[in-house]
C-alpha cells in the first residue's frame, strides 16, 4: 500500500494550494480518507475526512476555507486550501482508514508553508 502526497509548497497568506494524495495497493472505496497536519512542536491534528460516499467533516479551524474531495476512479484524495493563514503552516499527511479492520495507512507528508 502506498499513499503519495503532492502539492505542498510556499504560499503567501491569503493564497491557495491544492494537495493531492494518490493511493495504490488498496481497495480505495473501502477506506475512509482524510488529511492531518503537524506543525513544529505540536501534535498531529486532524484536518478533514471524506467517506467513500462523499460525506465530509472538517476541523473548526479550517471549515469554510478548506475542501476535501476524492476521485474513486483515480484512487486519489484532494485538499483544496483557500484563504491560507500563517497558522496553517505544517506538514500535511494523507490518511486512509479501513473501518472494518481499523487499519491505518499514512503518506510521507508534504510541507505547506504560509508566509507574510
């Protein structure tokens, strides 16, 4: 199983980025997928989740600014991040969770840095 994130980078406050997470080696539709992030010195925190049927949940800190989506045909999950703030700076990780077996898979992370 592989989860490969892409799309991170340096962006000015107020700008946008789109992260992607391409998965392989798994039955994508059997997994709930989501994004987490970890800033230096902080615990990893949950950002957003999307189920295979398309329902979504967001952390309050990103609600209204971030949009999670998935393409089941491409086995890929996305995170569109708008109106980025300095406090969004973190390494963003993709997660796939199989609710039946409680198995978790993680990507390697992609750095998002928001500057003045």
